C-alpha cells in the first residue's frame, strides 16, 4: 500500500510540501500537472493546480484561454453561447445566426433597420437604386430583372414618354397611331376636351372631338347643310365637282329619287335623275 507521505508517482517525500489528492492518492504538484491535470480545450496544455480552471460540458480551459472564438474577447466573467462546439460572446453569436445583407454580405443584426424583398434581406442603407445608387428607404420602387430602381430612375430608363408633354407615362395612358399619350394630354385640338374613351376623328394630323369637328372642320352637306362627320348615319359621302353630300341627301332635285350609285345629270346647280333631266 502506498505511503501517504510520498507522491504516488515519483515517491517524493511530501512532508511539509503542497500536494494534491487524486482518487484518494497523494500526488505532488509536478506529477499532478504531468499525469492527472485536465488539458485545456483551447491551447491543449495541462491546467496546473495553481491555475484557475474553467469547465463547460465536459471540456476544460485555462481562465485566460476561455475566450470568444471569433473576437477573442475573454469570457471568464461574461455571458457566452456555444455554436458548433465553439465558445462565443453574445454579439458574435448573434452575427453568426443573423441573415446576410444581399448588398454588402455582412450580417444584419437584430434591431437593425432592414428591407426584405423577394426572399433576400438588405441593410436599410444597402437597399439602393441600381441607377442612382441612393437608398430607396420608404419611397416606392420597381424592379427590372434582379435590379431595383427608385420610381424616378425607372421612369427615365424604361417608361414610355408622352408624345405631347414628353414626360414618362407611369400608368394607364392612350396609344394612338403607335404613339403613347397621357390620358390628360390626349385632348381635342380645338376645345382641349380629353378624348380618352370617347369618339374622335383626325384631320390633317390633328385630333378633334365630334362636336368641334362638326362645327369647325367638317364639310357641309350641299343637300341638308349639316356637317358631314363620317359618324353614325352619315358614314357614306358623295363628292362631285368640289361639293359633298351625305349619301342619303344625294337626291334628284325634282322627284327626290336617291341618286346614290345611279346615273344623273346636272342643270345649272341642280342634280337631277335622268328621267327628270329629259323633261
């Protein structure tokens, strides 16, 4: 049986000396460090009796080795977390778990202003217009492919521009003769009445509402003296020697027979059927 006054390993006399009992057996400090001490999980060296030892889930550290695996902050007296067997301070652990910014690829920490769009996340200051590079913030934006644009830049780059005012058409609009117009810019050339959704006609590359066309532009029927508009009943027109008639007004002056698609004769200013013309 081993002598309790001697080291179990080296048999050194322990009288008056510091020693450690390991599993009930006396061990000198030197042999304890060599044969019995726990190895530090960080530096892999033994943790001697005279050093403060820290432990967590079956692993051991020197006090000075117990630090964050990312920023190396000492954690002996600080809160800490573990991730994949690594010891980390709370801040670094939050960074590890935080989503990555799609712009700068740095972590977006909890409580940070951020934007989520189409499954990706950005820091608020990183969510910028592809064209002008300014943060979009709370203003509206549009996307083209994978790029996002503030509304002014999108309009400048992609929107159709009104033939009249040259400004971008952001919604709605009228397309006439393959040219785009704002609804409020597509107006009668005479009275400026908006023409979107109404009947109108074109004369010498100008558009007119029905009323203005009748009163200002349309020829007058030589029969009824009303304007020939091309709308409604008076769609078909008869032209003869500089004068014009509604088709239904082109009749024999004497017997009122319709002369549309029939032979006729003239006497003075009168249009006559052949029968009346022979009388």
